C-alpha cells in the first residue's frame, strides 16, 4: 500500500505512518534511538531509512537478485552491514560509499 507504520504493540494504532514509493518490503529493523530503520525489499535492495526526515538515506544499487531474509549491522563497525538472500549469497556493504565490499558465494542452498 506504500505505507510504513511505526507501532507500539501496547497501543491500539500506529504511532506514525510514512507514505513511501519504496519497493514491497520484506523486513524492517529499527536501529537504536528510533531515528533510522534498516529496510530490505523483495527486489533484493537494502535501504537505510531516516524516520525523522521520511526519506531513504542510503540504498544498495544492484547486489542481490532475490529477496533478502536477514540484514544486520556489524557490532564492531557501524559502517558495515551484512545481508543474506534467497539467491544463496551473503554480501558485506559499506554504507559510507554504498558498495559491496565482500561477496560470499558457494552455498549449495539458501543461507539461513
């Protein structure tokens, strides 16, 4: 529907609704402080969404060819994140320059 809703499970309705033109989303992960959300789309895109400005701050170009089922920031370097996809690859991204710095392939099936 082109909407991203921020909810508190103890409240009856959404705290805020964002209207977007983003691809259909697969997952949303709020980052500490609820200023940014890490989004993954069904088209294989990873995005960093600025909740306050209601805009995408960073987005992968190319990369995964299937839906991403997990995406996490590094605990050791806040500029790196890893994404795992149904295309049987794991990619390490540097958010400073929107590039894939490492591609891990060779899985014989879907990575979980």
